[in-house]
C-alpha cells in the first residue's frame, strides 16, 4: 500500500470499486472531523471488508486512526487494537450520527472525551 502524502491525517479507506469517491451520504463524517480540526485524507484500499480496510488505514495513518464503511456501517479503527476488533461500528442511519462518528474519530486523535 503506497500512500502518497505523509502528512498526519485520519485516513478514510474507500473501497476500490468507488474510484476514490466518498458517497455523498457520508459527507457529514468529514464535517465532524473538520469541526475538531484534524486533517483527513481519502485513500483507496482493496480489502474484502470494511473492518479490514479501516484497520489497514489506521496502520497507514501517522495519527493511528482509520475509517472505512460498507453499505450499512461506518467503522473506526485504532492501530493498537486487534485487527478484527474496531473501536466503533456505527449504523449509517442518519446524518447526525454520521457527523458524530467523524467527530469522535478526531477526538480519539486529540485524546478528549467522545461525543454521545
């Protein structure tokens, strides 16, 4: 996996079939990360599951946090956790929760309490 940019950022792993594009219904997640003033970068990873993509993104990120998704869930992973045990797995059910998962991923980087 070759990551072009070495700047510290949360990596959001996009499945290869989406051609590097984040689905529009997940854009509130970017807003949540931005609210916490943490850089974010979209990367394409070719792994079978969202959990695998999120874990590999966390390993590649200098901030140790990776995010991925499938049709039903957003996954947040931290590189020090076991590969098959993500920190968060949240249903993609409404924009408020999607924004909060982004904010909480950024708060993990900052070391401050999560939003409920």
